[in-house]
C-alpha cells in the first residue's frame, strides 16, 4: 500500500512539473515552489529545471531553440580559440607562426604548468566511488578528437608536459611553489586510470575542458581547488539526461550553468575578498550568528571549545556541501538550493540545521569528538536536514 502511494505521489508530482513546464512562458515562482521539495529525474525534468533555475534558459520557451543554438556555437568558438596548440589562432589571422609561437608558448606553458595540471589532478579523482566519470561519454568532442585538425586533447598536453621532481606547496589557490631539480616526474602511474580507445574520451576529460575554458576566460580567479566539486554534479545531471537531444550538449550547457553559478559564488573563492561582506569569512561567521540566534547553548559550547567556523564551514559553504554527502543526496540538496531565490542564504540555514540536528552529540562531546563529527558529518538523511532548515527559516 505504501509503495503504491509513493508511486502515485511520484506520478502526481511529475504531472505537476509537466504542466508547469508546458507553458510558453514559464512562471518562475511556481517552478521554484515545485523544485524546492525536490525535482524528478524522469523525463529529464531535473536537468531542464536546473537550466532555468541557474538563469541559463530564458523563461520564454519560444526562443529556446535559437538561444541554445547561439550558446552552443559560442562554446564551440571557445573550444577553437582555447583548446589549441599555441599560435594557431593568431597564425590564422595572417600573422606568421614564427612571430607568435614563442610568446604564446611561454604563456601557454605557464598556464598548463600552474593551472591545467592542478585541474587535471582534481578531475581525475572526481567522485572516486563512482565509475561514471571514468567511463566514456556517448558524445565525445569531435572538434578536439578529429585527427584532421590541429587541436589536441588536454589529457595529451598534460601527458606531454614534463615536470621535474618537486615539492608541491598547495594552498587554497592550488599549486604555488614548483621547485627543486631532479628526474622527470611520473604524474600518473599507467595502471591507475583506464586508457580509453582512440576516439573516446572519459567524462572527467569533459569536465577538465569546462574548467580549463572557465579558467582561461576568468584569469582573475582562474581555477581554485574545489571548483571541480561544484561543476561535477551539474555535469553529471546533464550528462545522464534521458533526453538525448539535451544530453548531447551536456558540455556546453554545463559550462554556462557553472559560469552562472560561479558568478554568484565566486567571491568565496577569492582570497582578497575573504573579509568583505561577500567573502567566505563573513559567510562562515553568518553560520555561527544564526546558530547563536537559534540555539544559544550549542553556540556557547562550540565557543568554549574554541571550535571556529572555519574548521568545517569553509568546505561546507564553498563546495555547497558536495563533499559531505553522496552524489544523489548532493543533487537533492541542490534542487532546493537552486530553487531558493536567495540560495546562499538558504545554504547558511542548511549548515545551521546540520549543527542543530547533532546538538546532543556536540553538547556531550569534547573537542576531538566534536571535530570528528563536524568533519565527517554523521547524518545521511538529507530530507531531515532540509526540513530542519525550512523550519529554522520559518522561525526567523
């Protein structure tokens, strides 16, 4: 009986979404209210809703076809201009190859050494418990893989880049010190990752390309470790869309949705803005400010133990909780976050709810026990967490 009710409710919700998405001009308020409680995967509804909620697709469906055609052409142009051997773009403008190669080679080598290598390391390890990102995509980028052109995969560039044995000093911005002479470094043992046949590319390579282009287009922030964890769930959602017409363009659509999300979130990745009102320090302190308002006893306990918000909320906030839960649960949380007009304010509520839900354990624990709880969060039922966050929001 319960199973029948679940399927009936599930079917009923799918119908509600279909009705909302059938309008020529979407009602964003109605769609947000529906999405807040979770979005069905069936029929590609979630992927479609995310594209709207992340301000990629316009509300007017009548212009979707022309809009998407233009955006995907723009992305193809990015591929042509940025995933190429140094100098080709300028050479095609009538400049001699000799005039541009040395300058472009230095810039390109520096970028590969300090940015691409870090992206490559991070995306190869994206959701290691899942096979998805190691599997070949059904839609490899023919522009890159076509042997008749001058383009080269990023994977090949990384493999061809020889680094000297070194000590890598990392901080929030990735690789900062590359030093010490020595033999060539074997970056990736041959048995660590499956080598795909020629003409194929793994999903992680697609994510790598998205992040590489984003970094080239946004030199002020470039790439910061953790961005791979933000783009991963978006790409996964679009690349598993049951509608092949959408799935085929998962790379371009992910790039634009990720760019839009980062336009709202990027200040948390910029160190120079840490202490500003839009920076990560302010956001972390906001979690404690809210906790103080909602649960003074728990707030005082954490203060007495000198457990600072940056010890655990830095990762929670910058990565949108993507490291605290399994991917399906992260996606469910993001349904709600994306649907809330003030999504990052609601994220602070979710973080506060996570603390309140384990208050008894935190009140009973010492510093070591509590740090372990906060860095390896014990509750896996995200519906309980979201319900508590909504309750806290209602009590504001």
